[in-house]
């Protein structure tokens, strides 16, 4: 055996896996410093699955400020590159905050009903919050935004949305109460695909409810049954009239919100649906449907009375 081969063999023995201690999740020593809503320290979990989730939360808390700083830096870089290329990427945060105070809202409201927390796992609740964030983003960039309410805003929802710093300052009205305690029944319409009532126009002084539920079709028809039991109006968007889709006609919260917003802005149903629905839905225009806003009576002309 040559000297080089001997040295190579020694290196392999020295750095073999058996020479290193085998750590488990329970061997990791870390002071989380995490506290619950009442200020009590969150105890270290004692099962492998819970430990992974716990460590993930610790990592998130420790890196939250750093990640936020990185996002701000990337946003500044994108805006600088856009300015150099003469590309308009819309108003910045400062301008949007100013717009929040100056823009009149439609006298039409969207309510996201968050009374389904107990029917979802944590992962799906996070998806709901992400979709709400998207709704907030598109609404604040609209020249004539809709009134935006969140109802049944419970402890789980508050904990989930708290991952997004400054959510309290978003142009959203948060309510712990149900929409039934806040608005008159005759002014509420629950949007559900199971309804036989097809909505062609959005009425003034009316609030349209979107169920804040991501359930992968486990609770099909739940929102429709709730509307029937509560004795409130219900309706579905006119998807079948204006488009054909290759997939199931199940839309996300933010898709429904954006479609309603665009139609209230004066966009035709056909164009709104085609622009909003993702390519994977395979949406295309129905034969014989004309692309004319005159076919839809959109009653969204007046300002709100706030």
C-alpha cells in the first residue's frame, strides 16, 4: 500500500460517521423565550413531532426580524431596478398609507367569516391568513376599494395572523363577533357555490360573506347550510354563464374577493373571471357570450357614508 493510500484511509477513519456523536432533537439545548398570550413561558414539548414543530417556531421567532429586513432590502432593490428601467410597479408603502386616508370606499362590503378555525389544521389556517393578506393587498391598491371586514376573529386567528407584523394597521375592520351581531340580516348575502341563486350585480349597502375555510372538500356545502339555517340570502358567482373550466369550480378566498372587486370597478364578468382565475383552472370563454359590461348591472357608483 502506498503512502498516499495509507493517508487516505486514515482520513476516512478519522472522519467516519461513527466518530461523531449522534444528536437527537432532545439533545438540542435552546432557550426559546417564547410565551403564550397570557405571558406564560411555553414549555418544551416531549414528543418527537411536537419537538419539530416547537423548534420550527423557535427558528421563526429568532429569524423574524432578520427576514423582515431582508424583504425590505429586496423590495428596495426591485424598486430601484424598476426605476432604472422606467417600469411602473405601482405605489410604494408610504403612498399606499396616504391613499388609505384619501380614497373613498364603495358602499359595498366583503366579510370573511373566520368561524371555522376548529375545522382546520394549523397548515390550512395559515393558508386562510395568506389569502386574507392577498385580499388586503389587492383592495388597498384599488382606486375604489370595498369595505373589508373580518368576523369571528378568535384567538387562533389572532395567533396565526400575528406572524405578520403590523396587521393591526391594515385597512381591515376586525370583529370578534359574528356578522349576524354586526349587520342586519337583510343586508347580508353568503357567497356559496351550492346556492341556486346566481348573482349578476352587487347591491348597494350590502355585505357579501366569504367563508374563511380551507378544507380540501371535507365539508362540502357547509357555508350553504349555514346560510339556510341562519335565514340569510345566499348566491353564487355566474361562472357557468361566462366561462368553462377544466377543473372543479372551487375558488380560493382571494379569487372570489378579487372577482367581486373587479366587477365593482366596472370590469365585465367575462374579463374579470379570465384575468383572475389561474391558468391551471383552464378557464376559457363560453361560446356566444359577448364581452360587454352592459350585460351586467353593476351598482357600485356611490361612495360609502363613513
